[in-house]
C-alpha cells in the first residue's frame, strides 16, 4: 500500500518476496527508487515512470493494470502483474497494489507463439509444395488430354469409314458400335479432364456474357459426333457474370449427362429463366428411367465410391466446380420418363451493383 506521494506504507511478505526487497527497504520508498531494473512487456527497459510504478496517478475508484518485468544482472528474474486501485482513506488518497507472479504464463505464451510461428512456417512450406504438386498434376492432365483427344477423334472417324465394310451382321455392327461408343467416352473423358484442369481460380476476372450465346456455342461442340435432337428455342437473353470458357465447358458437360440419360429417340431441350437475382439454365431430356438412375447414381459421392473415376461422374464434377466458381448452384431432378439438370448463376447486373 502507498500513500499520496507514492511511498510504500505497507508490504506483506509475499510482496517483499516478489520484488526481492525487505520490509525496511520498501517502507518509505517509491518502487522506482529501489534500484530495481523494470521492463516493459516487450522487454524494453522502463526509462520513465509508469502509472503503476510512480504512484497515485490513477483516478479515485478506478483500477489500472500493467505487466512489468524484473531484471537483475542482465537476466530476467520474473514477470509481475500489477493491479493498482486508488481509494480515499479518511481524506487521504492512497493506493493499494496487488502483485502476482505471471512468469510461467508469460513463458508458456512465448512458447505458444514460437510454436505457432513454427507451424505457420511449416504450413507455408507444405502449401507451397502442394501448389507445386498441383501445378505439375495440372500440367500432366492437360498433356494427357491433349495427347488423347486428337488420336481418339481420328479413331472415331476411321471407325465410321470402317463401318461400311463390316459384314452386315447384327453382331458385327453391334460390336463396332460398342467400340465407337467406348472411343467417344474416352475422348469426352479426356476433354472434360482438360477443361477441369484449365478452369481458373475464383479470383480470376469475370465478364458479363449472354447465357443464350454460351448455350448455343456449347451445343455446337456437343453435337459433333452425336445423334441427338437438340431444341434451342427456349433460350432467353439472360446475362451472367462468369468465365466464359469454364461455363461453356460446364454446359457441354450438362448436355453430355442429358445424352447419357435419354431414350434412343429422346429430345434434349435447353431453356433459360431469369428471376432478376439469378439466371437458371435448364437442360431437359426425355429419359429412360433405368438409364437415368444408373447415370445419376454414378454421380453421388460416398466413402466407398470415387465418382471422379466415372465418365459421367467427371462431367458432374465439372459442372459442380463451375457452379462453385461462379457462386451458383447445380442440381438435377428425375421425374419418371424425364430428367432435368439445372444450373443457377448470379445475375450480372445484380452482381455488378453489389
């Protein structure tokens, strides 16, 4: 306890031990006059008196808290928490000071900070290694896709020519058709893998693009080598804020999913709708229930099934990634003899205003 001038009038044995001074050394002296080397929290030496050390500079009835260190012979002795409370004692302003040793807490805090920094460095290192590995994997995926697409397209063309010379037996025609389907699936798989690898990250610059134009261009890509009745009459003029290449690949993937679900003569129709806040692309297909169930079940993730290994699953993954990239949503609805795939994207004008 200190008087109005900041001189110690009482110090219990615990306080004497903490500041390493006897009662006779403390009574009548200020804490700054005891020959103690005090430190700030950052470890710098206290070169000017602080409210907690100097005396009654705290307003009456209020507390002031500070943490200071004691150093002796160049070595830190301990850290102390000082809580100062001013009060009126029969007209005299006095100060009660509560001292507590927080050395262990400070050491643990310093160790935790050091460990945190070490973990951050390790995380940065591992993240950099992962980014390099992802870059290598992306380069490999693009190279494989580019190497596969051209020869597979050539094989598909040669199979079309070969069909004219194959014996007109159902077995031969069926076998040839099956080989051609496998080649096309492999070609589509490599194309989708290439498109996935080329997708930009979320922070890439987007442009406002007509969704109808993207659908039309995607349908042209899709119709190459496909026997399908495609209806584009339902396209509106909605604009979306997007990366055109990523979204065009996603639309093509949706058309491919619809094609896999359709009946032999089923029609695929495209339509867009605009709510003012978002634009939604609908790909509707007249589907075979059993075939649709098989394709849609292959797109469902589970602990025991990696749908990325399936051609339809890769297409589904591509659309999901494009939806996530553009802050949108992708889902499908199966209803008896029809299936509908829907991709919802933020409206461009609303996105720009926001």
